[in-house]
């Protein structure tokens, strides 16, 4: 496995090998020199587990940069900026996990001894010393894949391509990140049974364990005097334990002690994080440990829903296998652990200031890469420095021979974290905050909220797209500040605001939504009947936790305090323009800016052509979100739907693709009216024989259109003021209809670009989002469309993102194929 | 002002796209029936129907044996994404299953956007539902059973 994985990930292996060789150099020199007397057992005193005894080979590894590097890597990332005492580091946690392994092994050993006393016919094997030693080593090494800022760094490592300048092809040189993906995939396929896909940090830890230098250390018989198995076996056991393998190379029922739903890692960090943060979560470790068991899994005692386990048991040597599980009487403690974890996430990990700091750290790493024009190598991220020193390096306060930093915008972010000048909340967003227009049914309200929220949630999924959205808000904020200054509104303050925004750049406007970790039950419970099955909770704590976190999960736009009011306005405008949403007043309670936008400010923004009057209304008095266009809104006649049952849904979906959010309610109604008139127009066109007759010119087409709209009672006016074309028609004060006349066209859908939007003035406007083009053309011989084929959807030709063109292409002077003649005649 | 060009490669599809397609297939094939979220029932049904699923979902799903039997590794993330996107109802405490909140109109638009006709999607959804029913029968699990996780 080792050789295969390393061959599959050559760049990652090379970089990890170089790193670990450097970290273990002092130890390897001692081993080579035969200075084994230096490795003596030690005791450390720990606030959670009391005295933890360390074995000689553990001390040997502990006293190297491989583990000492973790001394300054804080367990909770930047949470100590909010919870000052929560500044414990990964080294403390690592030693704590060894303590937790010892406690767990002791508890399990007691359980096994009791079981064996009571069940003489089938004895559960005791935990051997060789297993205990291997598990302790796995505990010691389980977190070596963590870099600075702990978990906050992981999403950064997963960003495939960096922030960059326009010519940034050279940034893609490093492919160790791609190798990380390969190794994760390979691990998944290597193990017969695995509870979850290894995380990024676990994958790096696996590569560290497999590195040449650590392999050599593990192979030292004089250091590992009591290994009890071959070095290769130890290595496999450690890897299986780190990734929580269930079956496969090195895996056993004891692997779960290091990585599973109830493992030594969680037992330690839950207790330790709560202890250092000063938060009480009421977690009863002793009781939970007392309910852990080694299950004897047979085909006849495991539930039918785990049929693969039955099969595995049937195929095993003794027709059974062992697996770590829990007694049904331990559900209460298990629930308590999961709920305690949820509260820790809510109070500690997801505190808005902690989020601001971590979002800054993530942004900082990406911006530093961009500033220097080169992606970080693994050796730079895993530099032998703590979090604070890493921040000082990125701030340009100190230098390191192994890391090149170019002074740029990253420095300001680093200083912000170091000086605890954290970004503030300027805008809050959440699905349930989306405000709907009045008078909608509850179903329509929910459906619309769902449609709008899905756009937002997709857009902010990932650091890359969040940066782009933040950039858009930043740019608009500058334009807003300038417009307000020009209008004489707080002009000094606004001028300063614009200047500050220019100075900080888009890097300090950060859109953030906290990540959630998907959980699923991966442990079996033993019931008093002896049956093994999934824990039957009357209340499922993992699902409850997901619901709790989702209910409270709020997205924020963070920025420096001084510019928060203007970034708040820009955020509101961008969210309305890009997603069609306004947030209910409830959202304002989550930010520290003014509750509503001053009317004079909105007027100034309209005058500056940043928003139109409709948008201004929706940001103030109306504060409604837009309506996504539904198939029913398009009012297709049944005869059209008959031939193509998906027509209305397909056209609605295509319109939705081009309109960022939707339309205001009045425009949805107007669109339906105009389209209904146009379907009738098309019907008449086909049925009256116009398809085969000549058409004089564009004016003739417009006459027919006006007549059609007139029959339908639709108000029309000259559209030149709105669309710029002399023969455009503006219908129902809402929809611009352009008519075009064209000669022969092979592809009429693309024949003539719509012109209606070329004169559009506003940066973000809700007027004139739809333009309908009616184009008359002569089809080439043999090409004869059906009525639905005459209707196509396009982005408006100016390339603007929140406008849609609905095009009707109507043939005239066509040569109708004989089979179509009956239809064409109607 | 420095303009920054973005060079990220957009992911082909996101977990939200997978959640949308799964919810839409279920809505069209199973109507108002609740979507199972426990005991690996959905995981197994997806594996049974893997060849029939649209490519974007088929290529994404991987399966393995866990401590509790066969599971799809991506399903917890996809179900969480469905919740985040409000495509499914909020979990009740037992959470054996969840209601798909997506209405039929929206479900049809989603499958059409991914190149499936409504009829094709309905057929896949029905096969998924039939597979779920078969697995439930095999496990003798009653959907209304109040005490399972």
C-alpha cells in the first residue's frame, strides 16, 4: 500500500519526505550514533487526564520538530481572540489523546474482563500491549497533518486554483494539492471498509507516517524495544487508526479508538476545548467510557439493515468478528456528547468574531499567494512556526529563509488578526430572512424563498466564489460612497470612506457562511436481547444537531468597522441585483449598522444611476424580494403544451438561468399578459397563411403586433425612450417588445441581436429586465419550425447578467414541406 | 484600484446540484412520499439504481462498507446540502425520513436543466422509490416505526 500510494502521489510524497526528513533529522542522527540512553519514559501533567505517562519511543518522537511544531499551532485556531484562555495548542491535545487512549483502553479492558468472567464459553480477546503501543503511536501522530490555524486552513488547501492576476498560469505549477485528492481517493478504494473519506489533514498525516524518514524511525528495533510486531505492521496499524478504517490493511476493531464516532480524539477535544474556553457542556466522559464495548458480531445477532456485516461474519474464520460499539444503556451519554459538541460549535467555533478572524486567516493565505505570484509549497505551510509567527511572517514583520513573502494586501489582514482589529458584520443573510411580497399564498412564499435561497447558497459555496461576490460588493460600495459624497451627503465622511475602501481593496470585504459537518451514525449498539443494531434513539442527536446548527446558521458580509454602513448598503443592493432578495428586518438585528437606508441616500444613488427607482423602492419602503418566474406565469396555451409537455418548464428554467433573481410581482403579471398575446399572434401568423406569404417591412410587422396587443387590451407606447429603437413597443409599462425584420436566416434565433438594453442606464435596476424580440425572417428551403420552436431564450446581447431576451422567430415566404402544409394552413 | 481576475476552475457540479437533482427525482417519482434518511436505505437504493441515475449524480456517488453496513460516502453531505438549501423539511427528532419541499414545477425545471425530460426523471424516481420499498421490506423496517435512528 505504501509504495502504491506514494507512486500515485509523487509530488506530495516528495514534499512530505523532505519535510519529515528535516523534522526527524536530530532523532535519526541520534539513532545512527546509537545514543539510545537519551530516550527515557516521561510523565506530563494534564488538566483533563491527570498524569500521562509517555513511553521512551514516544518521547523520542515527541522531542523532534515533527511534534514540537504543533506547540504553537492552536487547537482552536483563532478562537483565543474571543475566548482568551482557549489558547491551548495541538501538542497539548495530542498528548491528551494519548491520555484518552489510555483511559479508553483501561475502560474497555475492564469491560472485557467482566464479560469474560460472565461468558466463559466465548472469550473476548484482551487488548494486547502491542496494540496499546500502536494505538498510542497513532494518537501521537494523528494530528501531524494540521497546519497553521488548524481547521481554518483546510478549505484553503482544497482551493484548486489561487486568487491571481490575469496572467497567473505560473501559479499552477504545484500539483501536490492534486496529489492530496488522489491519495484520498486511493485510501477509499484501498480499504475494504472505511467509515468516512479521510479529511485533508488526515491524508497529510497518512503521508507523513509513510514518509521515508518516519518509516526508518519506526523500523528501529533498538528504539522500539517492545513493538511486538513488525515495523510495517505498526505503520499499517497507525494509518488505519488515523483514518478510522474498519477492515483492510492494519485495521482492527481497535482502530476505532482513534477515529470513529466515539474516539479518543473527541473525548479529549470536547473536554479540553470546553475547559479552556470556560464553557460548561456537561459531558460525562466516565459514563460514556463505561458503556463502550467490544461487540462480537455474528450473522445471527446483527440487524438485517447491516447485511454486509452478516456476510462478513459468515465469511470470517470463527463465523464472527469484533467491532467497537456501545451498550444501549450508554445512549444517554452518547447523546450528551453529541449535544455538547453542538453547543461548543455554536458558542465557540461559530462565534461571529471567531468566524471573522478565521475568514480573515483563510483570505490572508490566498491573498499572500497571489501577492507573491506563487502558490505555497507544503514546506511553507508546514513551516516550523506557530500561528502567531506565521501571522508575523505574512504581515512582513519577520522573515524566514524558507518562505518568500511579498509585501501586499495580505499584510493588512495579518495585522488585523495580530492586533485584534477584526472585521465587523455589515450584512446578514439567511434563507428564512428572505422577505416575500405581500399577498402570496404560503406555498408560493415558500417555493419562491426556496428558489431564491438556492441561488445564494450555491454562490457562496466555496472561498473562490465568495471572493468574487465580496469584490462586487466592494466595488459597488466605492461607487456608492462617491455618489453620496458628490450629492453632498456626509461628503467628508463618504470621501474618506471611498478612500479607505480603495486602500483596503476587496480583500477585506469577506462573505462568509460557516461550514457544517455532515454527521451520520456509524456505531452499532448492543441491546439487552443481545441484538446489534443502530442505536434506536427516541431523539436523534446527530439530526437534532444538524437542525440546531442550520436554524442558527447566518451568513455575514464582514468588513472594517469604519466602512460598515456603506458596505451594508452595497451588500443589500448586490443581493437584490444578483439574487433578487431583500432580507427581512429581522436580519438587521444581527448587524450593527442602521436599521434602514436613509431616503436621501437612496435618491442620491438613483441620481447617480447606481440603482433605478424600482430597486430603491425594494430597498426601502417595499423591501420585498423578487419572484422567480414559474411555468404557470408564462401562460402557454394548452395546444402548445400538448406537443411538448416540458415546454413551459424548460422555458421557465431558461429564463431563470438568465435572470439573477426574478421579476417584481407586477412585471411577472405583465410578462404573462404579453406572452399570452404573442402566443395568439403566433397562432394567427401560422393559421392565416402568413408563413408562406411575403411581408413588406418592419413597420408592417409592428402594425400587426400593435393590433394584436390592442385586441388584448394591453397598453402600448413607443418604446424608443426605453429601448432606443424607433419601432420598439413598450407594453403594460413593463415589457419592451422589439420587432425585427430579416432576410433569409439559417439560425433565426441568433440572427439579429436585441437592442433594447443598450441604452440601459443603471448599474442595478429592476426595470426592463425582459425584452421580447419578434423577428420575421425567410427560412431557407426545407427549414420549417413548429410554433414552440419559434420561441427561444437568450441572454440580452449587451452581455448584462440580469436581463433576458425572449425571442419569437416567425417565418414568412416559406416553402412549406408537403407534410407540414396542413398545419401551416391551420 | 486593483482588479483581481479569478482563476478558480468552477467545480463541475456542487453538492447543492446533487441535492437538487436527488430531491427532484424523488419528488417526481415518489410524489409526497417521505425520503428515507436513515439505516442506509437511501444509500442502498441509490446503489441499486446507480446505472439509471443521471451522469452528474452517478459519477459522484461512491459506496463502501462502514461499521454499520453499506453506506454511500457522499449522502450525508448531499442530505445536509438539501437541508441547507431548504429542499427538505427540517429534521424532526427521530428523523427516519424527511419531506421533500420542492414542488413539482421546480423539480421539473431542475431535471430539465440537467438534460432529463420529466418522463425520464419520473421513471428514475419511481425506480428509486421501488428500490426503497423493496429494501424496507427486506429489512422489515416500517417507515412509521417511532424508535429508529
